[in-house]
């Protein structure tokens, strides 16, 4: 009897990983009958998705796997690059090259389609990078990236948000007051930088200046379904054509409008780490979540720019 009850509990616990999860529906974002579907599992720890112009998707497998994966438009997943030094967040360039932040290599680098690696920055003299995590490129080719440092979090250790101007080797420090900056993006007009905090429940906004620097740091949104004393798990994020933000957190993918108003959440079978729009017309939201890659069809579309 005890064995039967235990088996029932184990099956119930595993069920969310085996079945598609139905969304509650969010107006203009996902339909009430939209389902989070498993694309493929069996990875180590997925991160850094970025959509490609052909409808495909690139994403990172980290935590020792050290691979950049590619999902082609036909749905086939293959290894695109190996030995990536823990590359996490990715930016796709027009020539097919990928810029990535190397969490283990402690640098920002560019990998061409043939695998050639060019180091873009390893930090400033006397201030090497701790463990860069995510990035976004502006229209001038400058790169905003977060450098929260390795786990576990060390009390009192600062974490950083940087800007690397196009062609520069030394990044410009933008902020060192967010406890653990992680995911970041630019609004569609490029005038606002959004950064979330894995430890706290506040998502921050900065006004972008003509030289790429920022000012006027302020709270943009408050994450929901967080518990006192626990981390929000805020991680990678994406933006759609209406300026809505999709933020991966410990409780699911939380969605906010362009003013920071909470709209709802997409529940995911595993805790999500990052999100990106891809597929035909960028109408599918792909979600990296631990060992699995998921997707959900949306009523909206990803931004009208390359990648995220």
C-alpha cells in the first residue's frame, strides 16, 4: 500500500514534465488554450536563446556541456559550436556570427560561422570580469552586458552592468548597485535599458544616452509570486513589438506592459532561465528551462530587429 501511494506521488510529480501545460491566457499575448510544449529535453542546463531570421533558434547548453545548439526551421536540433567556455547569453550578427558572454572564460567573444573566436573584452586593466551572464547589442554595435559573478552569491561582493562601445576593448561601468544583475534588454527605440535582479524582485530601467552611457536608474516593475527571503530567480528576458517584457523567474515567465504593469504569467513545467521569440514571423516564444527547451505560440510577435 505504501509503495502504491509513493508511486502515485512520483508519477504525479513527474506529470508536468511529460505533458503540455495549458496557459491561462493573457490578452494580446497568449490565447487561453495556448500550451507550453516540450521541444526537446536531455540537455545539461539551457540558456541564452536568440531567434534567427530563417525562423530557427540558437541557444546555449552550459554547466559543463559548453555547447551552442541550433534548432533549424524544420525542428531539428544540432550542435552548432563546441568548447564555448560556458557561453551563456548570445547575440546574432547579420553575417551569422554569434557574440556570447563566456561565464567560464570570463570574457565577451565573437565566434564566426566557421568557429573562429575573437575576444572582444576581458574587462578593464586590474578589473577582470567575474563571470558575465547576459548581453544585448544596440544599433551602433555597442554591447550592454551583466557581470554578476559566479555562484554562490557572496555577501558584500559587488556585481556589475557594463557597456562595451563598438570597437573598444575596455567596457564602461554603468552600475554596481544591483545585487545580482542578470537579464537585460533595450526597448525597441533603444532609449531605455532594462535590467532585472536575480536576488531581488525589482526590475530596473535606465535612460540611455547618445554615447551609450546611462542615467536615471529607477524601478520599472515589481515581480510577482516571490516569497520573503527567497530569490526571485529573475533571469533572461525578451521584448515584443508592443514593448511588453517577458521575464523568466522562479515562478514562470512573467509579463509586463511597456509601463511596467503586470499582465500575467506563463507557467512552465521547469523553472525557466531565458526566453526569445523565433519561428515564422517571430510568433513563437521559446523558453529555456533547465534540461528542456519549450515553446508556446503567441498572439504577439517578437521585436522587428535581428535577434532579441
